C-alpha cells in the first residue's frame, strides 16, 4: 500500500469541505442577491410606470402617436429608463429608444401578454432592438375599466450582472484566501498530531530493535497520549519478561555447563538445539561448531545416533547403555526424554549422558581381582590337599617320601602365607591411603636404602649378585621409613629375582625434577614394552610360571605403587628386553 504523509491525508479533505461549503454559500448568496436585486428593480420599474399611467391613458385616448413618442423620450431622459407604449393589437405606438415604425408587432412578448391577462407582466431577456439583456415590466393602461394599451418600462440589467460579477470575484478571492489559510492550519494541525506520532514511531522502532528501556513521550492529545502510555506499559512488561527469560536461560546455561553429565537437546529433525560442555568434550567437538547442525553431522557414534533416532521416532523416553570406541573404549549410560510444547506436540528430545567407564573399569578390576586371588590361592591349596591325601594314603609310612612331601607342603604353605601377607599389606595400604593415617617425617633416604639393601643381602649372596648403593650426599625426604623400606625391598628383590647369577644391581637416590627419585637398576631379563603399562596392576606378571617358581606373588609392584601414592609420588619403569630394567619411585619435594 502506498504510504502518504498525514498532512496529505488531512489537507485534501479539509480543502474539499471548504470548496463545497464555499460553492454552496456562494450559490445561495448570489442567487438571493440576484433575486432581491431583480425584484427591487422590477418594483421600481412598475412604480415608475404607475406614476405615468394617467398621462398615457390620456395620450392613448387622444390617439396622437407623435405625442406618445415624445412623452416616451422625455420620460426616458428624466428617469434613464426605456418607455414603450404598445397598442392592444401589439403595434408599438411609442418607444424611447427606437423608432416605433420600424419595430415589429409586440403582441407575442410574454410581458405584454401577462400584463393583458394578469394585470402585470415581467420578463428578462435579450433585446434584439438594443442588443443587451433587459428587464421588462409591463402594465395595462386603462380608462374606467377599459384597457387601452400596455405601458412597458425596461432597463438593461448589465448593472445587476456587473454587481453579481463583483460578488463572485470577491467570493472566489475569499475562497482562495481561505484555502491557503486552511492549508496552513491543516499543516499546523497535522504537524501537531504527526509530531508525537513520529516520535512514537522512532521509539517503537527502538523497541523493535530490543531497546525496551526507552520511553515513548506522552502526548497531550488524549488518544495519542493513552496509546503512548499503553505502549510504554507493553514495553515495560516485555522487558521484564525478556529479563526473566534471559535470567532463566543463564541459570540453565550455568547448570548445564557445570554438570558433569553430558546433556544435549535436539529438535525433531535431530538439529542440535543445545549441548553442554561435558557432552561436547565427550564427543570431542568444539561448542562453536554445534549451532545449526544436525547430530549426524557432528557425532560419529552409530550406537548413540541410533538411540537418538529411536527416541525421536517413537516419541517415547528411553534408557540405554552404549559403548563408544574412540582412542579407548568408553561406556555411556544414555537417558532420552521427549520434549513437548504447550500443545503437547513433540518438539524434540533431551539426552543425558553418564560416563560410566570408570565404574565399569573398577567393576572389571574387582572381578579380575577376585578371580586372580581365587586362582592364586587355589594352586597352593590344591597342592597342599593333594600331598596331604597322598601322605594319608600311605606315603606317611615311607619316611623319605613323607619328608619330601612335607617339604613341598611347607613350601606351598609359605607361598599361601606370602600371598596373604601381601594381600593384607595391600589392603592396609589402601586403608591408610583412604584415611591418610600414615605419618610422614623428614628422613635420610640413604639410611632407608641401606637398610633395604641389607635386608636383601642374603638373597643377593645366594645368587652372587652385587648390590651397589649410590647415595653420595645426604638426601632427605618426607617419608614413612617402614613403608619406603618395604617398597625398595620389593624393587631390589625383583631386581635380584629377574637377574642372572653374578649380576649387578644398582640402588640410588638423587634429586631430580624438583623432587627426589629412588632408582633400582638391574641388568637382567628386562620386560618388553607391551607389559609396561600394566606392570603395577595386582597379580600382573610377565611370565607367570617364572614368577611362581621364583616365589613371586604378583603383588610386589602393586604394593610399590600404593606406597609411592601414599607419599604423593608415583612409580615408573623403563626396560629393554634382554638388557635390564630400571624401576623408580618419584617423590615430590
Ligand atoms: P612378582 O611377585 O611376580 O615379582 P611383582 O608385582 O613384583 O610380582 O612383579 C610383577 C611382574 O613384573 C613380575 O612377574 C615380572 O614379570 C615383572 N618384573 C618385576 N620386576 C622385574 C625386573 N626387575 N625385571 C624383569 N621383570 C620384572
């Protein structure tokens, strides 16, 4: 629709009204003026005629044509009026302006006919004789009731027309002045109306742009003023609602981003509406890349996508456990809830992801541990049981066999004891670790290493292994001596166990990496790389048979790890198969 300024809407209507009123008034006024002027002129003409009726009656009776003509001319000279005398037969007997001889018969003139029939005739018409518009008034000339002829008095009406023309001109000029004035007034009025409207338009535009704190000026024109008040109230309410929405959104964002669980919402087409940081990092994507994209574009886990599609397709909340294969296996518990709008239509779904990898791993470790313990205990118990039965079956009577069997039973019992002792010390360590009951004191590490080396002396001598202690300066660290001794003994014990006869083991302590490092190096069989990450797990052994044969329980390194952790440190290993291993305990400063 074409838009017009308010002025151009108001002004033409004002103008039309003014023109119509002016025309109506002009027409009415000029018509009245014309009528009254003509009536007055007619009356005037009639009076002039009546005054001369008697003299013309006498003249007509005398029937002296020249006298009649002279009288007409004389009267015309005095009164500036045309006098015509017409006989009953229509013949012109005298005329002040013209020679009656040359004038045609006047019996058909309307004013003459009216004068004879009604006693007075009046007409306005163009005179061919005088070639101008004339007013004629005719009255009968009679004597004692007998009509002798008609006296016609006439006057050009040019003066009346002239006067009317002046009136028209004045009215037209007045109309023009009024039109200009009305234009000015309507411009002023429309400006007065449009200015507040214009201001409102500008402020409303700012409202639309979101600047809801702006206020519309309240005009003193009632309608516009109350419109401004209503719009201000509307903007205020809108602002409050927007504030509430933004507040709620921020709260929601804060809740979502602080959640450990991954949360994301999708619409019915699987476009991502929202995704929190936890979910984004679970999928390994940047939050900036999420907007306006479908889940299928940004997530590459078929099981999860399948689950999302299923929830969206069935519009039913569901729960599932899915496994994601990234760099490592990850277990997720996914809960999908369908989202509805106010009308109850499905608008998408919300998914909560719980990373249960740690729980699953712990469960697996616990399962493995129980299986391992049972397995470890089963072998010596079965052996003990077997040899006891053999003894009872009669071997007891053969002293040589009995002694041999009893020795075997004793070895297995020792093994059982070793396993149980290691398990107990592990569980104690775990308890201490959990409750932080271990007391740490600043002690000389060299002393601890020396005691540990001495404890392993016997085993070393048996295998002709030289254990060298390198501990030049007096290094101090915050340790629990008994526990640290046990850890170092375990490492030296392993180094001796897995070294060949006449080998060499180095035990040292040094300050490095801002802390202290205890190292036990051997030049034995070494360990291949694939075993290194799991070496500190309980019951993990590179070579089970060899370990058992050497009296190992598979728990030594697990104990070392726990002791290192109790001290706030960690264990480490470097090894080359066939060349030797280097175990270390790193302690913080
Ligand atoms: P074990 O009682 O069997 O020695 P540990 O927990 O002490 O159990 O050690 C776990 C495994 O690590 C051992 O079975 C052995 O295979 C390997 N291992 C430990 N120390 C050494 C070492 N110094 N050289 C070679 N292998 C070793």
